């Protein structure tokens, strides 16, 4: 079970709330570092959970920033510019101006189009600096550029006198559970790098690869893509590449998913047409698991009752549908929970909620509150990262 810090968080911050375990994140990073080849760096994608970026700083190479708002978070926290990878499919002129003014040549930048290359060149020329730039290779969607476009850009590299070609960036998607997908992508990258170097004379010294490792959220799922056996096979694919430069593996979900908890309290229990519903004060606007559909799959859960934490008795004789507080029939967090008898006032702990789970919901729907966020580490104990915030004012016409 998860320990006393969850019951302490519930007492301090009430329900609903989130708790993120910084120590768990560091254990995840150490796990990957122990398996990956020495030449492989680990970058943390902050979009998975911005509340964990400070904890990740010491043990990851860089923080991937995918929006101007994310950049402002790193700036507010005083994150050093040399720790930032400035990414994102959209880079507005005014945003690039402010980011480059702050980070200068210390950060690394990505270009997802020729117009982004041109914008980075204009801004770097203004400050008379030289920026390190990844060119992002598309996987066949709106992100990045075709192979031919990247090769043409590098053959015209003299047009970008204030940019330094840093390497290739590639990410095709998330929740990959099959090694053959990684094998196919790594071969594609290896072949493309060889072709690029032959056709342009440019040496690729860095490869930024978004692995998209799949993770198990539900109790009937096995850990595959983040198991030691899988990761050793993945590492062998990297070691067998013809490409000999530096590799950075970009991860968010695989690092943070097991570092978070969402606490929501049952406020009402009723039976309609033979089905028992437990109504909680949270809902799907505050907790989302990738692949979940109207609570069809049961996530990892625990129970807080009378200041103590208990396992859910999956052999219990009671069946509940755990619903949230939204006025929609879709607000089902667990469709069929088999457990011990539940009571109003019991708090359900949703585990493995550290990555994306709090961001992918419709948090402004019905103007419910934004839950408090707490961080935990053994060294610092519990600390409040964000107070509970009302949202009604964001949905109110200004007078």
C-alpha cells in the first residue's frame, strides 16, 4: 500500500486532491538509466506533469518544453536555460522572441517546418547569436518535416548563418507496447541518418527520440514496454545502430505515470434498477487514463477510511459503479468495482495518475473546483504545490 503520506494529504488538503511522489519519479529515472546504454541521455517531457520538473532536474539531461505557457512555468521556477529543449508544433513570432531573449544559445530548439527555421534564424540574427536546432522528422502527421524537406534545408544551410544543425528529432506517438514498433522506427531513423549524411555532407551528432513507451494503467494489463526485459531488448536496438552519435530518449508518461495519486471521496450511495452507484466529489474531468472508456477498465485503487489506508478487496461480495459529480452519464470512473462494502465518507485513491491524468480531463466543465496538488518526498515530506482553486470565474462574463 502507498503509505501514510496519502492519509496525511487527505487530512490536510481534503477531497478531491492530487498527490505526486517525487521519490518515485527518481526511482523510475534510475531504473531506466541502469538499463540504457551509456551514450543515452534521458529527457523529461514536462507536458506529462509540470509539477514534477523540479524533481527531475538533477537526474535528467533536459526538460522538453512544448508551449509558451510551459516555458513560462520553467522561467517562473528559475529552471536554467541550458536544461531546456524548446519544442512544439506552433512557435509564434512573439513567443520565439521572448524565449530566445531569455534562453539565448543555452537552450536547444526544434524546427518543425521551414518557416520555423526561418523564424529562429531571424531571431538569432537579431541577437547576433548562434542557436542549436534539431530538425524534426515527421512520422506522417502534422508534426515535423518530410525527409526530402530536411535534406533540402541542410543543402541550403548557408541561408541559416545563425543556426547550427544539432541533430534529428523524432516522435511518432505514445502507448507503444510492441518491440517491433520500436524496431521499425529505429531502423527508419538509422537509414534516414545515413541517407542524410550522404546527400548533405552534414554529420548527425545528436538524435532526440521520443520512445512513447506504453504503460499499464489497469489491473488486467501486464507491464511490457517498461519491463526490464523489454528495455534491454530496446537498448540492444540502439546499440546495433550504424549511427554512432549521442542519443536522448524523450519520456514523460513512462517516467511519471506511477508517481501520482488522485483522491476523491464518496458522497452518496444509491441503487437504481439493481445497480449500486457510489457518487464521488471528483469525476472524469479530473482523472483520465489513456484508453479508459466509461470506466470499462479497473485502475489500481486503494481506500482511505477513518484515517487508515486499505487495499480494495477484489474478492469482496459488493459491486459498485463509481461515478463522479458531473451532469453527464459518461462520468463513470469505474463501471464495475468488486470490493468490500463501501460507505459515504470513504475516499477512493486512484493510483498511477502521475502522467497526463489530471490534464486530459475537461476541467472547466460545470465550473467545479481545480483540486489541490501536493508533492511528497521522504526528505521534504508533504508540501502544497497548488491550492484548490474555484473555476467559476473563468466561465463568467466580465462586468
